[in-house]
C-alpha cells in the first residue's frame, strides 16, 4: 500500500466534442476535481471546435474549466486558426510523431507539482489513420530522454485500432506510468495495470452528445451506411449529454500506476457525489 502523500492523482477527460462537450466539461469538471482532488487534469480537445480541431477561444475555455494540459489527435490541423496560436500555447500538445521538425507545436510537456514532475506525451497511431511517423520509434526516443528527468509519464495514444493501442502499452510497460487511448469515442471496459506498472485503458471515451453516433447527428451517419452517398457529418448539439474520463493514481517515487478507475456521467450513469 502506497501512502497517500506519495500518490499523484491524474484526471483525464476524453475527446471534448463541439459546443455540447464544452458545456458538459464546464458543468462537471469542477465537480470532479472537487470530488477526486487530482494534482493534474488533462483533457483531449481535438474535436472541441465544431467537432473538428480547436481554436484559441475554445482552448482557453477548456483551460478555464480546470484543465492543466490539452491534448490533440488526427484533427489537429482541421481548424486553420490553430497555426496562429499553437506556437505560444504552452499547455496544448499535438501528436509528437507528426512530421518531425516540419510542423508547429510541441508533442509533449512537463508539469511540476511540488517536488514532482509529470511528463504528458501525445502520440497518434498509424493503422487506418492519416500518415504520421512511427509512434513506437518516436516514443522510444522521447521516453528515453524524459526518464532521465522523471519516472512519471502519461501518454495519450490517439489511435483507431485496439490492437495498436494494446501493443503500444505492452511495449512500453514499466517505462511509462499510463497509456490511455483516445479517438474512437467509446469508453472501453478494460482498465487495468500491466505487470510492470503501466496503467492501460484502450479508450477513455468522449465528452459530448449522448444520443448521437460518436458525437455526430445520427440520421446523417445512418444515411451513409444505408446508401453510401456523401453526407455532411455535424455535431449533435441538442439532446442528452455524456462525459467520459478516467482517474489514475501513480506512485510518485517509482512512477508505477497503483489504480485506474473509469468515469462515466450520462443519463444512464448519473453523477454521484
């Protein structure tokens, strides 16, 4: 049993989707922070502006809700405005394996909490995703450097397939504190701690519309399956809402995970204080 003072508690909130996701985050993130008292709060914001990308106004709104770091994913560049501010947005990270040296922004950051330092790393998978550099090779170099400074390393691995996420977590088991997947918008029921101390969750899920299909208006998505005709996907900005997250407890000294707990808030899983 690790003493309470030797634990770092991390709250990670999954893909914020459009205005609905922003509203849910604004309502529930302060409540979750009051309930769990995390030292660090991380939010994935790659769908936060109209479902694709992020702009500066929304980035600042997510920070004002209580986020310490905002991670991204394959929609990083979908909102052109991001190139105007990402260079100065020190709490915004995009996948580190985006064309090394060719794009703006940073792929990881560190946060100092008292005498401890947590590194937060963002990576994107390659299977069924837009082209990127090898996340395994890029991560290996970055993690090797980071471990010279800290054993506390959190990874948001933004990928499509469960196998790629699991392979990444197992490959880096014992070298990072946690690997939590994003992108598929559906929270998985496989939260676990691997043998060498890395917490793993295939996908943390989405924060936004509860009655859409992965956050989009369901009638448009269904139509695509029925007739294969092009259709415009739009965020479902009405109806019921959902927040998906997970809470991690990490041993400050060894950087090993001691606990990972999933969090769902929606009509079928009401918020309980």
